[in-house]
C-alpha cells in the first residue's frame, strides 16, 4: 500500500473543531461536510486539495473532541494520508476505524513543507520527500491495521472477515 501527493502543511494542536467546525455538523452528508474541512485555518484548502494529496502536521494533531467527523472529512476531501509528529489518541483510533492511513514520524512532521511531493509506503513505514530528496522512517502498520485500511475501515474489515 502506498500514497503519493502534494503536501498540505499544518502546525501543532490542530483540533477537531478546526478540522470540521461544529457549525456544520447538522448534516450527515460526508461530501457536504468535507466542503468545510480546515476552512477556519486554511480557507483555500478545499479549493487546492487534490485526490491523493497528503496532510502533514506538528504535534497533537486531532486534539479536542472525540468526533469521528474529523478524519471522515479529511479522507472525503481527498487526502490519502496524514503524517504528524503525534496524534491525539482518539483521533488516531477514529482515523484507523474509517480507513484513513495516519503515520507518526517526528522528523517528517518537522521537516516536510507545504507543497512538497511526498511518497509513503505503508508496508515499510518509509516516507520519501521527493522534493527535498529526504527519507524518513515511521513505524509500519501491523497486518491487522493494513487490513482495516485496505478494507476501507473497521466495519468493512469485520464484514469481510465474516464473509469467508
């Protein structure tokens, strides 16, 4: 499993209210929600994001409320992977549960810049900043997380396991 795309860069302590402001949570339509992803800190995000792009952030990404909408709108916006120095634990679990690949890597979270072209290999945990010719090592996903992500989320993974 791999991802490659242009980087959208954010700092430390990006909370779930910034990822998807609560004022939009009156709908369950994921596409409609994704139209407001990151707008309070990056009004042009939804205009600039392309399918397969990668989000990179500092420490404690996804802090705040436990709303599962945050990783959903990131994935729905087209982001293929989020790399950060660290994630809020509940955001991390919510992301895996909906099939959004996320990797913790302090060096990558520190050095990768907005606009860089980045490639990620989920099997090895290798993150390549193609723009800067730098390589970073994150922990590779264990097999059970690879299965969840490749299935499109935990519920799909469970369903696939019971259909054997």
